[in-house]
């Protein structure tokens, strides 16, 4: 079968696109391996319009149900290769299945690096997005209001300082743990001093807490840092592999695919992008909006072909 559109990625961007395309009676297939943040975020999200105080997994469920109800197909699989040109793209999955489509929408999202704890990032899984270990100021900064908070800087010291300075609108009890050798600029150092934000250097040996709530950081020098909330400052890594396979231009960030316009079209005819894969902030409603606009453009594009 030749689908009108194959959507790779079934987070809020991909599913929102599927909703619009299915509503317009387009044959739309969503392929998703279910590694997006909302599958793992146990905290409630407070800023998604129309879905107040809703858990990530519930948002995924509602969007998927709406897409399927309207006629979209959603399958769980990992796409390993994307080839072809407009009118006949070929998508190969880890399961061995091969799918074909006239157009493609890439909504593969991005990943964030976790801090390493005794050389391993996996101990963070017990706390990341589960209660009081946060990553995204645009999403979660209000959660730390008036709380004693440690920013864990994994890479650039200035990046961690910038995050802490931004968070100082929400709490005046902030410290920074710098786990890399990166140096602070004089300007950032002065600003931190003015805000009474202390910097500590050290390596994480263990994370201590209960039921998703992190309470203390044990450092390799034997010291222990306790706090009520933790914010991680770490680089992002766009899931750009398929976009690159197809020849989609990369954004200057190096971590995202570059749209040609706000509509999400790319330099490759027949390929659109949406959501966190685009060089924007990471937000559910932005992902939904960019998924929706890409889907509208894909439908209009196919309609022009139908008419021609
Ligand atoms: C801890 C945390 C808390 C957050 N809190 C909030 C919040 O409070 N409010 C808010 O608005 N936003 C929040 N966000 C951000 C929000 O989750 C993202 O902006 C949003 O999920 C992006 O949607 P997306 O569809 O672009 O990508 P994603 O949700 O990342 O979905 C992409 C999907 O594509 C799939 N995929 C990727 N590559 C392949 C492949 N090769 N084959 C098959 N499938 C593939 C992935 O498995 C994933 O399921 C938070 C994020 C995190 C990490």
C-alpha cells in the first residue's frame, strides 16, 4: 500500500499531524518506537492548553485515541532507514517491515543527556521527570517556586549559570554543582555573586531518594548535597539520523533539522518536519502546533497534486 503520508514519531507532534491528515481522509501511518519523554514523565504537565494537570502518558493516550478514531494507523516499531523521493518514499523498520508513502513527516523529537553518576547515566532514570528532578525551564521552572534547588551542570559552566540565573525568578535558594571542568566567565561569576548563588565543583557518586523524589547528591569526595529540587543543565541531542539520511538540511544548532519556512517544509521535496526536531523550544503545545501546520501543508500539497 502507498500511504499519503508516513509520520515517523508518535509524540504530540506526530499524533497531532495524524489527527489532521486522518480527518481529511488521507491514508496516514504513524510509526513510533515509544521512547519520547511523555511515555516516561510521571509528573503532571500544567501548561498544555485544554489538558490541565495531565500526566504525559495520558496526553499520549488521548492523542493516539483521537488519531486512530479518525482513521490513522499507529504501529510500534523502530525506523532504521528512510530512502526514496517524493511520491515513493520507502521506510524500513527494525521488525523487517517496509512501508511506502508519497510524503513523509519526521517528528522524531530530541533527547537530553543525563548527568553521569559514578560513570553511568542510568541512575537518573529513577528520578528524571518523576518528581523533583527537572530538565526544561520553559516547561518546569514554576515547579521550584521557593524551593531549595541545585542546578546540576553537566557541560558548559556558563550554561548552568545561565539556567540558575533564569531560575532565580522562582526561588532565591539556588546552588550550582559543576561536574565538568568548564570555566565560568567573569560576567557570569559576578552575576551569580550578586544573586548569592554558590557554585560547587564535584562528581556524582550516587543519587539518594525515594519513590522518584531525589533528596540528596552524594559526591565522590564524600560530601553530600541535600535539596528540595534539582534542575539539570545538559546538552540536547536531536534525533536527526533519519532526516540526515534523507538529505534534510541541519540547523545551525547542529542538533535539529532545519525547516525552510514556519510551515515545516524542508529542502527535500515531500519531506516535512515538526516538533522538537525543529530548532525551537521543547513544549507539547508547540509540538502539537508544528505537527498540525505541517499536516495542513501536506494535505494542501497533496490536494494540488490531486487537482493537477
Ligand atoms: C522531563 C520532561 C518534562 C517535560 N515537561 C513538559 C511540560 O511540563 N510541558 C511541556 O509543554 N513540555 C514538557 N516537556 C517537553 C515535551 O515532552 C516535548 O516538547 C514533546 O514531547 C515533544 O514532542 P515531539 O512529538 O516533537 O517529540 P517526542 O515527544 O520526543 O516524540 C518523538 C517520538 O518519535 C519516536 N522516534 C524517534 N526516532 C524514531 C525512529 N527512528 N523510529 C520510530 N520512532 C522514533 C520516539 O520514540 C518518540 O516517541 C518535557 C520534557 C521532558 C523530558
